[in-house]
């Protein structure tokens, strides 16, 4: 039953006496925890995962055949600027990242 004083809901199992707590918002994330359970949630990629993706990108740039229209160094510099912005996490400027990505297309 929902508690009128709180936005959290609490349900009790009358047979086993277990408690289930549900919190969060419908539009965002939710957390559901019952007896003997623990749930950890993270949004987005972790720093190590992002670093691995950039490592792959740099390897692809190096493996790329020479093209007189686009210098590898120019591509590398653009990817470095994207990396520098994305490591800022929540403080990153999405418009800047989008603009830099668009130049690679």
C-alpha cells in the first residue's frame, strides 16, 4: 500500500514477512529491493569502457590507408578533442561533441 506521507511504496508479504521497497520515478530509473537482494544500477558507460572505445578508434585510424583528401593526423586530433570533451562526464558539452563527430563523417 502506498504511504500518503511518502512517495515510496512498501509491500509486506503476510506469509513470510518479507518486505519489498520500490523507489524512483517512472520517467527515470527505478530501484526495487526485496529481502536478501541488492540491485546496483549505473547509467552510461564506465570510464574504462570509454577508454577502450577510444583505443579502438585510434587503432582504426592507424590501420587506415593513406588518403590524400584527409590526413590521419587531422582525424586523430579530432578524435582526441572528442575524447577530451567526453571524459568530462556530465559536464561535457553535447553540442561540441556532436559538431566534432559530424566533421568525421
